[in-house]
């Protein structure tokens, strides 16, 4: 079973700043099977990125994903007020699993 | 408009069972599978399993094997998740999510979880 570890646990930033979130896997993940989700309080998760770097429908281009093997990154180029949320990475090829999440909070 | 609408909140006693429904609309139900994911209060996301709406194939998380059953009713485009022998640590919000996938040779493979239901709170308390 692949274990995903996200860092940092919390990221304190101001609107307009760049956010860089990390996701490290315990073993290699095919980059076709790595996704990122955003979750706001009281809401269901929303798919942002799939296949490590492809944006889901309707996702703004300030969100980008990169990485391969065991190290993946979600970058938000300029934080908008609505981007403050919890972000989860997920490997979904088989036996899907989520990281523990990174909270992006307003500094 | 593609959406998944789940049944309402439930309160159950330890040892009881709960069955949560997830009604799909806006797409051909049998074209995708349905994953179930739960989230305990203040915690992260836990994948529970998946069912193909096309042929009923299932793939359950090992941790829940024997306690969970996922089914579909294609006549109403509805998926169901039943969890038995409930314990206090089953208290969580339960989500369904449309999930393309297939099973072959004893293994199942999935795509990203595209559309999510609004969630159903299940509280287990004596």
C-alpha cells in the first residue's frame, strides 16, 4: 500500500503570494495516477489536478501540478481569497489513498 | 448538470447498520463507477471502496472488508453503501464520487474522483 505524506501541515500566506505544496509517496506512483483536491469547510472535495499535471474542467490556470516518481508538487501561483482551504494529494491507480492534507491559511 | 445527491444525516447506535444512497443525474450512470470516501470529524479522507455501475464489480478497502457492501440500482441511477456493526469510530461524513474504473485479472484500476456528492453525516452514539 502506497502511503502519501504531505508537507507542510499548514502554510500561512497572504493573498497574492505563491503557494508550494509537497506530496511524497512511499513508493513510486505512476504520474498518470496522482491527483490533487481542494476542500473548503463544510464542502466536499473538488478535483483540481489529475495525471499529476492536468487541470480538471473549470480549474483556473493559477493552479499547476508537477512531479514524478515519489515527489509531486501543487503550486498556486498567486493566492486568491477563495484559495484558502485544505489540499489533499491522492494516488488513484489501484487501492486509492490520500495524503493527510495541507491547510493553506491566511497569514 | 452532472451531480450526485446523497441521502440525509443518520444517527445510529453501536452495532447497528447504516445504508447511504447516492443518486446520479446529468450523465449515463453506467458509464462510470462510484467510489465511497469517508472523513471523520477534523480528519483526512479515507477511501472505502468502489463499485462499477456497469457490471457491479466491487473493490473494497481491506480495512472494511466484511463490514461494507456497495450496490447500485441502474433503474434509478442510484448507488448505495451499507456499513454494518457500526462503532463510534465510524462517525464521519460519507461521500460518494463518480470514478471511472475497471477490474481485470483480479485487480481494479481507477481514474481520479471527478464529481462528488454533498456528503452524509453518520453519527454512531449510544
